[in-house]
C-alpha cells in the first residue's frame, strides 16, 4: 500500500510516526501502521466466497454460486479472533466475496472490538441498508471501503455484471455516511475504465469519501483469466499516477487521502514527482518509503486468511505454492512466527535474489523489487522481475 497523501505531506506524517513509534499497535492510528517498526500484520480476512455479484476482476472467483459449507464456523471464527488478539494483530479487514452475506459478521466485529482489535469492511455496497449501516457503526467497524469502478452507471454495472449495481452502491455509500461510518471509495483500474479515474475522484469528493484507493489488477482468480485484456500499460500507469499525485498534492489531507495498492513501485513515481517539483517534502517522503523496508507488505505487515482458514502472505497470493498453512491445523499466531516457513521466508527476504532489471534497479530499496505474485504468475518464478513495473522497463 502506497500512502500518497502521507508521503506528499511528509513532515506531518513523520512527526506522527515518531510519536507512536514505541506505543502498542492497538494505540497507533491506522494511517501510521504502514510506517511503524512493528510487524504484527494487518489481517485481510475473506469471510466468505459468496457474493451477490460476479465481477470480471475478482481475485477469489466469488459469486452467487459459491457455497458456504467449507467456511469457518462461527465458533472457529471466534476462536481465530481470540488467537489474532493474542498475536497482537492491530486491524482486521473483513472482506469476501461480499462480507455482508456472512450471517455472523456483526458478532465477529463485536468480538474483535471486545478484544481491542480495530476492524474495517470491504464491500461492494449494494447490500447496505439503513439498518445495516447503523449496525456497522454500532459494532465498532471503523471504516467501510466501497468499490466503484466508474462514475458512469453503465460502465460500473457492466464490470460488476449486475444492472443497478452502481445505484445500489451509491445508496449504500450515502447510508454509511448518514450513520456516521467513515467511508472510502475503491477502484480497480483497467483498460475498460481508464477514462473514469478523474470523474471518480470528483465523485468521491462529492460523496464525502475520506479515502480514495486505487487498485491495480493482479493476475489471480478471474482477474488472471482476463489479465491480458484488462491490464493497463506503462503509459496509462504513468498518467494515472500523475493524476493521483496532483490530486493528493492539492487536496486537504484532512478531507481525503489517496492511496494505491498492489504495486510497491508506485512509490518510485511519487518520489520522482516530488523531486522534480523541488518539494520540501521529498526527503521526508524518501524516509517514509524506506521505513517500510522496501515496498511490499505481503508476509510481513499484511496477512490473508481465506474462508476455509488457509493463510497466505496477502489476499492476491492465492496460489498453492504460496500457502503458509491452515488455522484448523495450527493457530495463526504460531504459523506467523515460524522462521523456517519457506513461503514466509520468501516474502520477508529484503535481500531476495531477483533476476532481470528488478534485481539491479537503483530504486529497489524503495519498492523491494516489486510484486512477487505478478512475477510468479508471469514466469512461474517468484524471484523474477515484476512484469508490471514501468520503472524497470525504462
């Protein structure tokens, strides 16, 4: 995750990080978690593969036909929350599928709150009613990220394979805002919605979003099946990042923050932009980027648990080769501490030998050599260069 706003306005972020550097993670504001030197992971928990939509880019192949039988039971899920609390996990992000289809979602959120773990929600927004929004707030979920793929209803609905999905998502956004839930907008940028980025940023501002989060397509699940058709090229990436940079630079950081996900090399573009503009925050931005120990958080600051209890380094590393273990066989707290686990060792290695241009790039200390999942999907070798990186293609 690249926190553009915090790096662009770096001086304020560094002072905040310093104030919270030695505090328990449960007391560290979420916006500083990426920078503090404590590696208790944020857990992205896919509660279910069930979903009322069937989106073209879904990394988990979720949809209406997915079944619930193999999902963790409520008792198993509550025991997992106990274990995550014991492991010092600061934040659980409930995702799916569509997490609102998990009947015990609110019970799980209450349990996490009782154990001092903050929670957030990733949702398509279409199932949020006034009662659901109120209960989301009351059970302590501190943030809801709602996915919108376009400011145009026709484009969004086509991407989500559901007529009326755009209107229902906007209604859910409004209901969350009315209930007092901090809400942000998430978009996955592809060849089919490139022209929607600027209008979406304007829409996010109009909706009162506290966060605008840009995702890049990762070749897993249905996203892998459509990757060649939907993935954007280096020029489109540069244009999108330049737009986000200028928006983040000119937007009050207290009103809406900008982030990108799934491409640690975005930090290189950000740093170059600051240095080109002679920004007084460039040096602090470099410090913040280097404080993450080289870009990707997978396997270190981020963990993923799927509906069946399988543990992966991140939610996009859904390949059998990247399976860390299963919480039904060994508690997460033990799995995550295994120093000899080959998958975790691969993702945690900051000096991993990488072939090709990523291995010798002078920016590697900022991005860590890019995304290991994309490298593996493209070549079968997780130690290959990241094929999505536009820096190494120069």
